[in-house]
C-alpha cells in the first residue's frame, strides 16, 4: 500500500487480508486512463525490495463493473461431480467464444485436492521426518517460470512444469535413496487420495449436484444481446441429449424487456389518443402536430443519450415512461391555448407564438416540479 500511494490517478486504496492471501483494491480517479494506472501500479509493486519467502508472484489486473445478465444450472441425475466439472468448463469456454460475451463465472464448483496422510510408523522406520517428506513433495510438484532466452530472432520463455493433478501421479515421488540403492517413495510411507475441498456453498438442483453458470455484462456490452445468445446456447445444449441438462435460473433482462414493451405501448396509445381527442374537439391538423411531438422528443432523447453515454436500462426506461405522460399532457395544454388564440382571430403563426407563451411558464414549472420530485 505504501508503494502504491504515490501513483498518479489513484483515488482510494483498500485492502483485505486473510490466511494465505491478501487483496489490495485501487480505485482510479474518474478521467484517468485505467490501463496507464495499472502499469504504474505494477511498476510500484515491482519496486518492492523484499517479499515473504515462498510467496507466489503478485498478480495485478483490472476489475470492471459488471451486472448480472443470465444464470443457469447444469445438473444431471447420474453424473458425478468430476464429469459435471468437465462439462461446465466446456460450457464456459463455449460461452466465452461468443463475440460480445466476456464475463462467465462458474459457481458452486469446489476445488479438487490431493490428500496425503503420512503413516508415522513408516516414516520413522525409513528415517524420514515429516518436514523432510513435506519439503520433498513440495519441491517435486512445481510449476514456475525459469526466465527467458533471447536471440536475435526471438525471445523464448522457460517454464519448469512438474505439476501433478491426481493422487496416483504423486505416489512415485522419491523421498530418499537408501545406501543399498533402493528408493523410498511417497506411496511407501503415505496414503494418497483425490478429494473435493470442503465447500459449504455447493449447489443442488432437484437433489442432484449442480453448477451455476453466471453470465454478466460490462458497461460497454449489450445485456439484451448477451441474454439472447446465452438462452440460444442453452437450447442448443439441451438439444444434444446429454446426461447434463441446462435449466434457466434467472434472467435480468426480463424486467428490461417489460419496460421496453410498456414504453412502446404507452407511446403508441398516447399518440392515438392525442390524435383522436384533439381531432374531435379541436382540429385534425393541430392534433397531428401535437401527437408528432412524442416520436420527435424520443428521437432527440436517443441522440442526446448516445452523446452523453447514457445506456438503456430499467431506470432510464422508467424515466421515458414518465415523460410520455408529460409530453401528452403538456402537448394538449399548449394545443388548446393555441386553438383559443386562433379562434380570437390571430393568424396561425401568431396564434402558435402567443398560445405557447401564455402557458409556457406553467408548463416549465410543471416539468421542473416532476424533475425535482424524482431527483430527491
């Protein structure tokens, strides 16, 4: 934290520490380039002279604001957790391969572990201490970088990978060589087995183990497109007839689609009602121009929304629905005032100007009253 405090563009630093890990969160001041700040933070971390021995390399990355889009569960009655995990990983890769989808998370999937239970009497008989055996296992089961080799034509990365993922792969690790040339292996002094980590957040669907696939969208991604593509993928997945079935759990776009349908319905109804009633009581030309204010106002709103980076979401759609009523009410008030001026003998242009100016203060006051009510 002390090294990061001097980085330009950092607004706030917070940290959370727990056993075997720690997370430092850096919030960037609005207007600063996140990628530039990320590089500066990485350089600041690299300047730290010493870190605890045995500590894994520090990972520095950006975290975007995301919003849930769609989540579904993968489950099967006669499918074990290992097979379910493999299928879930494949589904995750398939979804990430769809252009426009970048945030996919698997939930309720415990980590796999290898349990090593040393037999004390066998260790003692072979003259091996527990610390020696543990160190030998740790050094024989590694996956680390070994530097780089540079040539005139290319740069090659060297990596030492001797990572074992199954218990039977560890049984032959040599712990000690005896004077008579015999090797004492891990399987000679310990019992090994594959197991799942204890995780209280496992998921079940209808009594069967399940993995939840949560698909989210970033601020720059289209949540409606993501939901459509995810649901379409689920349908294709279920058509394969595999033992695992995908069941929809939640769809955050349902409320958004309902708001869009409501907005379209209210807009069409408002347009027709304005034309109908103003044509009945005033005249058809005036009714048409007042009704035209609804699509014109929304067209202007979409242009400005795109300019200011305002997205279509539940809140913005709610505001649009409120505005439909305001447009209809204020349009009728102004149209009636113009009609009265025209009836008094004023020319159409003069009637439009005078009629609008007569009620303009009241209309503006009513609009600002509504704005004030929803902004507090």
